[in-house]
């Protein structure tokens, strides 16, 4: 078989044709083969039913989002509402075991009425007033959305309101009659990554074509967007031009329509809250005669900074074990979340005349992983805190900085954790770097089937979480579960990420291989019983493990993966990831990309572990052509490859709980069969109802991050649909 060296040698380009007859026929044939092999029999049916029960459980914690109007908002899916309902309630009602919810929009009813496969994709509420919002709906789970104005008082879409056709749009309220919009305005209005190149100001009652241009970027940029901060006394407008995935040029839009550059480093995150400007560095910055290292968080007065003053206060400095994870404002305080060897710490900082006072945040358990789900930085100092662990379901608490903390919700346990333990170890990578990883399972039953996962990209940290799916579908069967915190992630800050950037990418793969080898050395498992799974950028990781380290593993699952590093930048959103991987059109970059590109390193005559690829036709972020072509190439060389492509689901590979349960069951059944040689009867787990009846004082599966709703955190927050873990938890986390 010929070795692939360039695009011209690719015999499977035809599989990139999403709806081509030949490609569609190939997908149907591969799906049929996989389903016939894996989905027959009682084992698969029982596993899917157990997972579906977890996903549809009505006593999940209904994680809320705050909008500033005193209501607790949330998006909810269950067996009766597979597409979900957007709803809200009061705090007093939310405290009750079974709150009365005010349903604002029933997506199932809307989809049936309009004959569309609508998937909820988020909402932006007008502030102040809170009477109107802009709802984003996706067809089949794609990143591209339709935006429609909605009246929260009438519970109805606004006739002749702000409406955008399907596109990868970005919108922001200015006031009741104006919004900022970035969308597909026609030829030349999008970047090469497929995101808006032009930001406009659109007035109610006028056609979109008449909207005023605020700023234009270049075609090679990633995106341009504008935003408005309506905080009374601090009303401001910002424009951000995203040069690549990590670098931006940011501006304050003045009252006369001019742009004043905010002179922060291009690769820094920044945020304005009232009078304060926060700057989080990704690389060292020499300013005012002082060099601040990567990972530092700086604070200064925004107006003074614009005027040229550079009096910067260091409010967080990293060390070898500690990194800043994120920060959130309340009305008068700043909450810092840090990771110390991938274990969470939360503290409160309060600005004052003599500096910033710091103290631990109240209500944080010592051993669980804790994170702040919500604050209301415009009105008060309340916060919502969720705490969980691999074996400890989550508890949701409501606190006030400097005040009381109350427990709001505890959910059910989805599996029996008796006899299981969580241990943390450190593997030594090829260059001597210590790489942390968590092992979950029975410490007295070594050598069993083990599922190892990782991500290693985009400064994304993998932290402890509770998963009823992994618990029921893997741990309860006697398997162990391992999470590797490899370089490329953010577990130790920007330097941990930078260490595996571009030409240094192989370090992430060496880290993962080191963890895999140590699992065998420690006797936790054997090579034949070690399976791995990852999605998106983690799917690239799986592809490299398959082709570069095949002797370490017994089975591999790659979900919505990036695999063809020669053409990734030409497919869908791929051009926006070149800051992470490199430019394949640059000979110097292609020289190192070619060395690990999974698609280009498939070989015959070399034993590979069995592999399953999972993707979605409607994934408009990572093209399904990656998985299609890789599967075809492996089949060409006679390797054991299974393939499943969902017709919808977007980058999460599933659009509802039924599909999500099927994909998870397919993943776990494939791994179990390949690692043990046979299907296994699934132990009956305690049901949510049984747990309540037994009085179990336990929490629930992992929260869906702000109740499935995002919240604008400042003009520097760019959500470009980058690569994120795609198959984690109950599908609730953003992919």
C-alpha cells in the first residue's frame, strides 16, 4: 500500500463530501457492520438502559443559571422532554425538593410545531429589564444556530423581532432596540475559519443589510465581535479582533465611534468589572521595568490604564504546583479558583485602600473538587458552589461572601462506591516531567480492565468529576477508570499548555504513553486489558496512540476526532486551531505535523489494537471526514476497525439523551468486549428512587455548567467553538 505524503496522494478525499451518495453509502455500510457486531444481545440493551436511566433521572440537581433578575433559570432534559425545556423559578421554590418551574420554552413542542430538529444552544437576556432575550437554536446540534428574539413575559417569539438565519453568529444586547451582531452577512463576511469577520450595530425595525459596521477584521483572522457592558455608571462598549485562537487585539469603542486600543499583551485574557481591569498572562510581560511571568493575574484601575498608567498589582502568582484555574467577580469581591496538583482551592479577594485582602471561601469541602457555578457581579455577593469527586456525587450550596452558606440540593448516587478508592500518582515522562493521573477503582483487585482517558490541549484542565455513566457502565463491572493530566492542558497553567504546543506536541503523547506504561508497571492493569478513550483533540490523542504506541493498548475509542493533520485547517473550523498545532501549508510546520499525523502514519504489517471511531454528520466543528478517512485507511491495511456516525448531534455526537445513551453504551460495550474477550452481565445498580428511599445523603452527576446556559464574562471572553473534550460525563458538559 502506498504511503501518504501529501494531499495529492489521498485516495479517500471523496469521504469528505458530507452528503455525497458514495460517502453516504460507505457510512451506512460501516454503521450496519458496527451495529450488527456490538448492539445485539442483552448485555448492550441492559447497559444502554442503565445509562438512559442516569441521563433521564428526574432527581438530578437542576443546576441553575442567574440572569440578574432574581430568578433561577435552567435548561432541563428528561424522558418526557428529550429536547428539553428552558424554565425558571424563584429561590424559595428552588429550595423545595420539587420546585414549581415556570416553563419559558418547550423545545420538543417547538420542534414538533415547526417540523425542525431543534437543539437548544443558549440564550442572551437583555439587561436591565430582563423582558426580552435572544435564543439560539441549532439544527441537529451543529455549531451554526438560528437566533430569534423571545418575549419572556408573553412566553413567545417576537414577531418582526431580531432574527438571524443559520450561521455561526455572535450577538449581544446594547439596549432594547439595538444589538451587536456578527454573522454571515454575505460573500466575504466570514473568516477562513467560518466565523464572523465583521461586527455591526443593528437597530430594531431595520433590515440586517442596513446595520452599521463597527469593525472589520481580515479573512485570515479567526473572528471579530463587539460587546456592551450596561453596568450603571460603567457603561462601555468593546470590540475584539481575534487574530488566532489565543491572540486578540482589543479596543474600547468611544462615544464618537473611535476605537481606543487596550494595550494588554495580545495573548493575555482580560476582563473589566466596574472600575477594575484584570489581566491574566499567558506569556511573560515586561511592563514598567518589571517582568511578570506567565500565569500571573494582575489588577489595575481601568481608566488609569487607558490613560497610560501602569501601576499593576499582582493578585495571583503561580508556583511549580499551583496554577490559576479561573476567577469570578461578585459585586464587591473576586473569587479565585486555583489548582494545586489538580486539586481545587477557592479564596476570596477584596480590594481596599491598603491592597487586596484574601481569605478562604466559606463552605468549600476539604477533599472534594469544588467550583463556582454562578455569581451575580452586578447586584450582590452571592455565589453558587458545586462540590463533587469521582466517587462523591455533587452537592450544591448557596453562599454569601462574608455570610452564611446553605445546602440547596443533593442528588442521588448512581452506583455503589463501596470498596472503591481514588488514588493519585505521578508518572515520569520521556523528558523527566512528572505527570499526574487519578486512578478510580478497587485497589485490591489489580490487573482488571482499565479505561484511560486524557485530553492534553487548549489549556483545558481535566479535574475530578462524578459520572453515573462511568460508574454504572464501567466501575460497577469491575473496571478501573484513569484520568491523565498530560501537558497541553491547563492543570499547571499556561506553561503546562505551552510545553506541548505546535512542534512540542509529541510531549503530550509521551506523557500519555508514560501513564499507560506505569499503569501496567504498578499492576493496575495489563497491556491487553488497557483501553483508552478521548474526544475532539482527545480523539487526535487517541489516533496518535493507535499509530505511534500500539503495543501499549488493547483497544481504542476516538470520538469526533481530528486525524488528518495535512488538511485539518481546510475543513470547517480547522483554520482557527493553527495556533495550537501549526500551519500544514508551511513546510517547516508540516515537517513535524507529518511525523505524528495519525492518518499519514497508518501502516500495514504492524499489529494495532482494535479501534472504534464515533462521529456525527452534523458536526460542523470537526469534519466527520477525519474519522471516515482514518477508518477507510485502516480497513485498507486490514486492521480491526469499527465505525459509527450519528446523523445528528454536532460536536457532542448526540442530540438528545436517547442518542447519548446509545453512544456511551456503544463505547463501553466495545471496550469491555475487546479488553475482556466477552460481553459481561451488568450488575444491577441502585436506582435514584432506591437511593432516596434508603435515605442516601449523597449528591448527583456532574453539573451542566450554569444550567446549560452561558454568561458573558467580559469583552475578552471569546467562544469560538474550539476543540474541547467531546465525550465526558453525562453529555451535560459543553463539548
